[in-house]
């Protein structure tokens, strides 16, 4: 995380973008604090807490729920319309998240085993 911050900060400074902070109004600062605390800080805490409780493969499957959560929040907060295509995409995501828990791998010699996450 620190390396990513350093790379982004170097790019920000090299483009002479420090003057952009002066253009932020109260809403811009509130948005920056929200992004820093909730979208980055608490997300990392939740991610590493989940990794301490579940295997990485199982924890990673929860990342696919993010588009569904984003769609729900956008519908509630921004009054965006949920279209049939969005519902279909959400159903595909939920199906593919559950699919590995019942997946069977078969080899050419008739050997098969079941993967249980």
C-alpha cells in the first residue's frame, strides 16, 4: 500500500498538480476524506480481517460482489435505474461465485475429484 501511495504521489507532484488542492470546496474535501477513510482505510481493514478468517481463494470470491453493491448504492443514493441487463449481470456474478463450491474436475484417465471451498 505504501509503494502504491509513493508512486501515485510522485506522479501527482511531477504533473504540478499541487495547485489543484486550492480549487477544492467543502464538498470536495468531504469527498476526499470519505474516500480515504471508508473506501480505502476501512476496506483494507475488512479485507485483511477476512483473510485472517478465511482462505484467500474464498475471500477473493467476495470481490466479485462489489459491482452488485455499487449498483445497489447507486440506485439508493443517486436514484439510478436498475436495468434488466444489470439484473442479469448480477445473477451471473452470483451464479459464478457459487459455482466453484460444486465444481468437479475430471481427468482423461477417468480420475475425478470434487473441489470444496
